[in-house]
């Protein structure tokens, strides 16, 4: 309702609505299943581009090749990075509809590292590995396992963990806002167990393991989370 009100009042001055399909830094905030269907419809109605930031969510991370596929929509323009370089080189790119990207003619847009040949090859092979190794499917399977484990920990410690959320291998658990439930303390504790995690907004801890993680490693990760939560 708020977005439609904004589009109705200011639509003539809005070029694009840019959004993460799943908010990463905010703490892995997953929208309702029909949210982006409604947003896409509004964007078309008011002739506003739907632009998605898939830097964190793209390349199989959420159980689909790109997270917007989870919600049955197709953005007009999409930005990608991080995993686009396959862990070898920093690579980022923008993809979109021909008529949108086509406004940039050769020579009309400059970029210091744009078109770097080696990065272009690395990015191409990162896409090939994503498809050939079925990384999105692996993320879906291992992500379901991790979410089940985290929800079991939540049941074991209902006074500490408030919510578990995520898609694929982009997951997080949020603790209650109490002094002893410190996300940074949890992250340090997990590091002592050989697990690298990152807290955000004090009480939320994000877990985004490699898409090649095994079932046994998921259980080891989950055991580490349980041990650290139990110690709080």
C-alpha cells in the first residue's frame, strides 16, 4: 500500500525501484511469497523499472540461480558481483532487458575496469560452473538441512533464539534482544569452533556457507551453533 501510494504520487519522477530480493545486511529478511509479484505489477503500471541487487543472493546462493526466480518475477535490470568471480577475481556485471541496456551505446559509458578480458573469462566460467555443477540445487538441499537443524536448535533454546529465516544457503537466526545474547560474541564463539559467521544488528547471526558444503559439514556447523548458543 505504501509503495503504491508513493508511485501514485511521485511516479513521474521515479526511474527505477531498486531492491534486494532478500535483504542481506538487514539480517536475511525474506519477503512474502507474493510481494514481488505485486511490486512487478505496480512497476509495470507506473512505467518504473524493477531493478534487483543480486550481489549477495545471486549465483545459486538461495537455491535458485538468481533469487528473483524464487518469487516468479523477472527484473528489468539486475546487478551481480561477489560469486560472479568464482572466488578468483573481483567481478561484477549488470544484466537486463535489451531495450533498457541498449540506451548505453558503445563509448557512451566509461568504466575503469570495464571489459577487463581476464575478468570476463572468469565470469563466463563462473556461470558455466554454476549450471554444470548444479550449485543452486545443492544449495537448496543443503539449505533445507541447515534450516531444519537451526529450527531444532530454536526449539531447544526458545528463550534465546527468536526466529530462523533464509532461503537456500543464505540463512540467519535472530536472538532475543537481551544483553547476554550478543551476535558478535556468537560469531567469535563460532570462529573458535572453526565456523566463520557474521553478525548484523546486534542480535542476528548470518550463516552463508560454501555451496559445495557437504551434509556432514552442515551437521558440524549446526553442532557448533548449538554449543555456542548453549554457552550463552
